[in-house]
C-alpha cells in the first residue's frame, strides 16, 4: 500500500491511551502498590496482555461498555486473566483493588515528549488536529484534560466511542469523523498504538495510518499500515514533511 504523500488541507487524529502518554506507568504503579510486585516483574509483557484482554472482552461485549456492572466486570476480568499468565492469581477483591488503583493513577499523566510541539506545529500550518479514543466519555475527557489538550483541541474534534456510540475498530467510527467534519478518508491521517483498534480500524476506513509501535509488538493480521514508527521524532518527520509538501 503506497502512502499518501500530501496533507494539503487535511487532518491528523491521534489515539489517546498509550499513544499520547505512557499507559504502562499507571499499570506498573497499581501493581506495585496493591500486589507488591518488584522491579523484576515483566510489566511490559503483562501490560500488553492486559490490553489484549481489554480489547477481547470489549469485542465480546459488542463494544467498550461505558457504565454499570458490565464495565466493572470487564475491567476487573482483564486484570485477572492477564496476570494469571504471569503466575498471579487474583481474588475478586484484589482484582477490584488493582483496577481502582490503576484507574486513580490514570489522571496523573503527561504527554510523550514531542507530542505537544507536533500538534502545535500542525495546527499552526492549518492542519486539523483531533482525537479518536475508545472508552466512557467522562473518563476519557478527564485524561484529555489532564494532558492539557482540552484547551488545544475543540470539542467538535474529540471523538469518544462512548459518546458516539461506535467503538474502534469499527470503521463506522472513522466514517463518522469524516462525515462530521466534511473530510474525505484520503485527507485523514491516524496515529495509534493498537494494532486491532487503530491500525485495522483506520485502514478498513481507508485512512492513512501511522502505527506507533513503541512497544515492539508484532502485527496481528495481514493489514499493512502506511508507516511504522516508534518515536514522536519519526511521527513528526512524516507528518511535517507531508504538510510541507502540501503547502508548496
């Protein structure tokens, strides 16, 4: 698949969790606080499995639950299932405590180095910048506010699955974005870390995709993202080069 080389008057959208900030940090801190795991625990592989089960359980539920017992059960089960693979068998109360600690720590977060300058630069060049993320609306908005992005990105360019009623990787969410902002799929770039939700979802909608694979994950299907990147320096070079070509 050949990448589109010009942004012209186009748009760049970012995923939130583990794309704009390090999602592993609250995960590691929650396990250390509640379970007493040490520095030698394989946090990154365990986090990857937690994200896998989160996506799997969400898909089985027909999309990320946004409230009530279904959401609570999904959140605790992902910890029980993932940590069992690493020899930690959680009781129900332990799973709830880990989830609660993990949830509370998700709002003490900062953007990855280079993310904010890139957004500022794109906006300064007249490029539309927005967010597309799965999850309950208020929960995700608290993260967005904690990252200082609610002042930069107007609400009409923030798309949260729980508010829209469509969950990634369903291409209808990406189609909803293009329809809402009067864009074409060829005009849109998407930056995300999740193969299933971000790469597959955006490619199915014919968007231009940058797979932010900063954790060294393996592809999970035959889909082919336009760009594979592992740093914001790489992301910036691709997007700003394209923006510069569009302005010539």
